[in-house]
C-alpha cells in the first residue's frame, strides 16, 4: 500500500514538473512573439492585410503542440507531436505564402514578390526537424525493445 501511494506521488510530481516546464516554454515563446510583434511586425500589419491573424494562428497552434509535446515527454507520443509540429510548420508556410509568390496592391501600386527560395529553404529546414523526430522515435523504440528483452 505504501509503495502504491509513493508511486502515485511520484507520478503527480513528474506530471507537475512537466506541466511547469511546458508552461514556462509557452510563456517564453509568447513573450518572444509579443516583443517581435510590437517592435518589428506591427508597422507591416498596416501594409499586409490579415498578417496579425495569420501570425497569431501560427503561434497559437505551435504553442499548443509544444505544450502537448512536453506533457507527453518520456513516451512515444512526444515524437508524434514533434513530427506533427514539423509538418504543421511546413504546411502553414506553404499555405500562408501561397506557394512562394505573393501579390500585394497598395493604393495604385501592384507588387509581386517571389519567395520561392525562402520557402524552399524553410521547408528543407523543417524537413530536417521532421527527420530528426523520426530518428528519435526509432531510437526510443529500439531502446524500449532492448530493455524488455533483458
């Protein structure tokens, strides 16, 4: 009975530590977003309609994936959410940049910007993160398999 009570306390303590770590990461990321928004991106939101909503949606979903990933740390689900985070970044970049070519009209001036090179570089970096998560998941499963055989 005492061991069961001790195990439940340890489980609660571990989950509380994970929750505090996830909360700290989320707060730090949101503060960084807020500082970047007020210093650099707020003037650009006047020129680009919908920029604030687009960035806030990205930050919100990314923070949620970070929190869920931290809460599931130590399990295989941590790597699933890491893969989901990488796929989300790739998909959101492609969706928000319209395939890399942006067209803006400001008063009587029409501007077309080709961001395909930036999109390719960002996608390749996200694919690198995706590959890292997949390899970590494979390593986690192989370590689990080694421990169960002994």
